[in-house]
């Protein structure tokens, strides 16, 4: 009998990752709260709310019974929205034991505490944060479920755990997986790039052209590196799949919820109107709120995140936000982070 892996929850990305695992010959159980969604996945082998064009493997079984979902599982893959992560892990705790491989694929912060997802998971499950694995990188669920070539990274402070996650997900036909020991950097890159993707969509919605978008992405990456280095990440991680790679795909595709939300904002829609038109979580909105508090906590300048905060939560005009960024005092391009931090990572 094939090994069992459990995926929580049945959103678009969770379903796409379940599809990869099923293609790798694993017995996959997906947990969802909705009985209607469970019935559809088991009987029709579809998940039309999140991936309307996808036909799922019969190797995937769905259930709303968390005890049954976790029974006999080798690994748990948690893909809950950031705002629901603590509650999902609290529900999971009675069925989790330390021998299980714990992987998450959520890109965001817990807004009130500013904690990364691996910290939230370790607090709720009682496991070591160093044993948690994060899966991230440039990967639209809509393309993964169609088996289009995709490359991601799995990161953990525990090299054995990262290698085990790599082995679970690696598919030579279409899903290539690299490992990385910089858990902090990969988590931060995955979360922070959503802010820049929102900004990129806004620039496109305003019709400001390729020059403006290229500038925003470049300076946005510098902003990500600056705050990441202050929070203990390796700056080089941001030049990899979780950083530049994910930023490119999220900021340039209509598959991206963050880009679409930003585009609508640029066209003059309010945040309430944007959210009403989306049927899935837009992590960049919550991350922008968290990033503003992070910039204050760590005394790091995040001008793009700051202006997006004003647009999202203070009803500032998007054009005014761009004009403010353009009118900032002259800077040296290489003022990315403290010199001693850069030297530390290159020593």
C-alpha cells in the first residue's frame, strides 16, 4: 500500500499540491470543512470553486473528519490561509505526533503577532520550529494542476526534513523541487512579494507602463531584502525561487490574486469592491498591514508597503501613492540593508 499524506485545506493551492502528491503515487487525503466540497471531490473528482477546469486524480480522497484524515498519515501539508492557520493547527493538534513530517505552503504573517507561519505552527502543534518545512516559489495552482513545468523550493533548518519534503513532491515530469536551509528567508520572501505584486497590479491598472512596473519590482525587491535581513534571513535567498522567482510570476500574471486586486485598485475600485469580487483570500492585503507594523518594529524603511497601506486602509488615491514614491529624497541605489548584515552573510 502506498504511503499516506494529508493536505489541509482544499483551496486552490492545497488541491494542486494534492494532485502532485497523487501523481507521485501517494495516497492523498484532503481535509475540508465543507461537506458539499468533500462530496464533489469524492464523487466528481473536481473542485470547481477553486480550480474550475481541473479533473482530479482518483488517488485523492476528501473528508471533513480530521481524525480520519490524519489516521495513519506519514506527512501533513498545511495550506490554510494565514488568518486561519492558528485555528487549523489547534484543531490538528490532537491528531499530530512528532514523527510526522510537517510542511506548510502558506505565504503570509499572523497580523496581530507579526509571526511567521512556522512559528504559529510550532506553537500550536508543540513541535520544534526548526523541524517545520515551508514550500514556496513561483507556482500558480492553475498551472500545476495542468502539469505544466514548475520549480519550487522547500526550506527548513532541519536538512533531513527538507530532503524528505523534496522526496515527497519531486516529480521528474513537471514539478522540480530544490532544498534550502533558510526557513526564515523563504517564508519572508513568499509573504513580502505579495505586497509588491499588489503594487505591480496597481501600476498596471493605472496604465503607468513597463518602466514604472520594472522600477517598482526592482525597488520592491530591495525593500524585501532590507526587512528580511533585519529579521534574520539570508539576503541571497531573495535572489532565488522564493524571492525573484515568485515575485516575477506573482506580479505579472492574471492568475495572481494579488495582481488582480492591485489592478482593480488602480482602476479606481475601493478595497470593499475588490474583496467582494474575489472568491479567494488575497494574502497581500493582510501582509501589507503586517509589513507596516514590521517596518516600525525593526525600524526599517518600507516605502512601497507604506504607500500601499495608505491606499488599502486609508483610502488614499493610488496616483498620489505613486507620486509620493517618485518624489522621495534622492538615494544611493545600493542602500539596501546595513553593511554589517551583508558582510555577516558573506563571511
